[in-house]
C-alpha cells in the first residue's frame, strides 16, 4: 500500500505504529509482571503485539515508497532529519518482533504449563524474573525508538513548512 485517497499511505499508517507499539509494550509488561492483569488481558496482549508488528513493515514499506517521491537534500538540516528518520525507522522491526515474542511468552507459558484457570503463573521464579526483565527492557527500547523515529519524521515534515509567527494564508514566513 503506497497511497490512500491521494495521500501517501505512510503518513496514515504511522499512526497505527505510534499507538500500537506503546499499547503492546504496556500490555506486555503488565502481563509479564502482574498475574491478575495477565489473566484479565488474556489473548489480547499477544494479538495487539502481533497487529503492531504487522503494521511496522507495512509502514516501513510505504515510507520507502515515499522516500522515492520526496526530494532529500542531505546538505540541509531537513534532509538530515529525513535521513535520520529513515535510518532509525528501518531498525524498529526487530524490537517489534521482540515485543511480540515476549507478549506471546507472557500469555503462552502459563497455558503451556497447564495453568489456564486461576492466577496465571509463569512457572519458576527465574522464568518470571527473566520474562519480566526482558519485557520491560524490550518495551522501553521499542517505545523510545518509536518516539525517536516519530520525532525525526515530524520535524522533517514540519520544520520547513512551519512559521513561528502567525501569517496570512498564501504568504511566506518572514526571514528570521
């Protein structure tokens, strides 16, 4: 998907990633460290993490299409922002995969151990600690990456078109 109703699909799809990854991160951490939340959230946590994961490469692909339809001058600050956005955006997929794997583990391990009813226990203390620490670490990094990618993309999109003072429609921004 490259365009939707005449707009680059990337600018629409990115909202699914910007919402999906942090929500999946929060639910994964809750499921990994809080048995009552794990039971209550059930399959929703890995499903949301999977949907977020699916959206990442689709959005990246739409962004790669957009990259070939936008002038990028690497000598300008705006060009550097776009290149930064591209570089770090391409690196989100492994973190989304890790988030999904941990969401699946937090939900699936209790089921594999035959503890579907009552408080879902992750097994041994070592397993609980490992899943909890990994879930927290991957969740934090994934959310930070989403922020960094979005920050560079938003600055690239708006820095050359935004005027700090109010101007009339159709006029350009006064020189600083």
